C-alpha cells in the first residue's frame, strides 16, 4: 500500500484537483507522498500540448497516478470544452439505438483521451432518464428503458476501455428518478431496492458484466433503503454494489463538495463516512483548504480507529490495481466523423424541414443545461452564422431577456424565418414563455430543442430536436436548416 507522509495510506485513496493550468507545489508534494489521482477540468486544459505536459509533470512525481476527466461526450466535455464536443451525448446515442455505433464513439473518445495520457474517464452515465423534471441528468442518459440503457452502457464501457482508459459507470444506484440536482441540494427518491434492481440498477449490472473498472456513487438518498445518501450508505455501497451485484473494482465517490454532501474547509464528514461505507477513491472538493481538511480528517480517523486500517489498505490496493491496469494506449486515431454521423441520425425532425431560403433571425436560449456541469459553450446561433452568413440573432439567458420580445421579433425578423432555440423548456418557466410569445407572433417559427424531447408538446408545428447541445449535435441541426444535412 502506498504510504503517505503521515504514515497512513490515505493519499492512495484521494482524487484531488487544482486551479489553473500549472499544478501547484502542494499538489506535487502530495503526489510525491503517493496521491492516488488528479481530476482535470476544462480550466486546467488549454491545448493538447499543454495537457500532455501537465500529465507528464504529474506522472514525474508519481508514475502510478490516475489522471481523470469527465469526458462524457455531449454537453459534458473537458478536453473539447472551448469548442463543444465532437461527439453527441448519451441521449442521442440511445435514440439511434445502435450499440455498435455507441461502442465506436466511445472507442474514439477513449483514443482521444489515451493520446493525451489520460487514464480514467468518469463516464458513462448509466442513469435512466426516469423523470422529465430531473434538472441534471436528461440528455446525459441513454434513455428511460433499462434494457436499452444497459446495452449502450456496456457498449460505451467496452469501447472506452479498448484504449486502456478506465471507464466509470455513474451515478450508482441511479440519479435519473430525482427531481433535484445534487450539486445544489440532496435529492430524495422514493424507490425500494426491489424496484431499483428491476430498473435503475440494470445498467450498472450490465456495466459490471462488461468489465467496467470503476463505479461512481450518487449523492441521492433512498429512504426506503437507508436514511443516508448512497455515497455514505454502507447498505448500498457495500451490501448492494459490492456483494449483491458482485463489483470488485474501484468505487469512486461523486465530488464531496457538492451541496448534497457539503464537505468543505470546515468539515469532511462526508469523506469519513464514504470511506467507512466502502468507497475506495474519494473525489475531493475543489477548494485547496477543503482538500487539506479532508486529508487531515481522514488521517485522524485512521489513527482514531474511526476508519479502520484494513479498510484503507483494501481501498488503496484496489486503486493501485486500477492504476496498474490503466496504461492509455490508443487503438486508433480519434474519428470525429463518427460523432457527426451519430448526431445526424439522432435528430427528431417534425413539421417544416425544408431548407431556409435566406439567413434567419435566431432567438437562442439553448445554452447551458447547468453552469455547475461546465458544459459546452457551443451555440446554434454561432454555427448558423458560419453556415449561413448574414444570420442575425441574440443569445437569451434568462427571463430578463424577454423584455420587448415581440418588438424585437417584428423589427429584426421581418421577412426572415424565425428560429427559436430552447433547452428543456418544460423545466423553465421563462423558456415556456419564450415559446408561447414567439409562436403567437410567428406561428411559422421553427423551434430547435437542444435538450431532451420532453418539451415537444410546447413547440409548434415545426420541431427539430437535437437530443443534446454538443457541437456535433448543434452542427447537425445547423446543416439541416441550411439544406446540407449530410455535411
């Protein structure tokens, strides 16, 4: 077991993170002491060359360090955050329902990551799209059907891991039924264990059977099973995931700084309880002081017998075995054309689908699903300006942008086709109002939805659903509107 400077193996159970594009001295010292892993975010990555340099620097301090990212494809991308992902997300892949394609897309994503030296991808999302009111899963899910989600989860795991990049099925035992976002609160789901075994847990079982190397816990409480959220629940983490489902790989927590758990500079109770519950790799909060608090608190718990030495040794050994397996080795050159083809096949086009005859006016409210996800900055308005020079429009980000909407439509869109872009309008009052007022003024407006298709009933006769806001999906929509759907 790697032994930290304080004499424990705690460092071998921690997944840390840092600000900026250069690893700070404190992180390098932790790596020298046996830190298990570093989780990279978009702000840490400015280019492929810089990413490889950071990875090399981290590995020079600990050759066994896991280098992790969240590269789900779709709206959640770190490597391609500046432009938007070249690959559609799970909702699009699930709608196409071709597991061979899903495997190929995941293999291409894995090749991209392997080429950068990244060894652990916190993907795929194995949650069901089980609640249209869910504010954070939505297009990140392969869909609502357990069997379909299971097939695509297994395909994604297989494709990704072909590159010796470890996959991570998340968010066990399922975040899709929740009506709240665990980034901002603790969701509660009224489902029994038998219900979960028949539905939400089916994709996790498929991932395990496909050889997934890690599973991430979700910060969701299931009162019928345990009063604690899953991340802290020994009943779910050890009894169900480890014993009942037979998973023998690394169990990773979701970030403990999320509001559902609330670890920070003053408390690390989540870190202690998650390790005691059976987690192996603790995803630390973002703040440096909070990470130090977690490390110190876990060391004290180790010496105080709150977290047993055998438990720490077991967890660190699993993490080290994962690091020994994960030696990124691209099996092929990444192929973004796969993503473009999948995005085209996934679109739901109803009503007017003829090409635009002239550059349109665009009201684009299809922005981020959640700023806390750090999702893509790509926009349909920007892509249409590239595809149809002369396109005009405005980005809308909230209800304050609806002032004078009818006047803007009348003045700016006179003689032009009006394109209204929304994302999950069924979840947002102001986007529903945008649709209502826009369609009242222009019943011929073309609605493009960049989220799930749960908002189809709110649109008019013309509806184009991309099933995601990746660059690949938005470009597919722009090409269809411009009359070149095969571009």
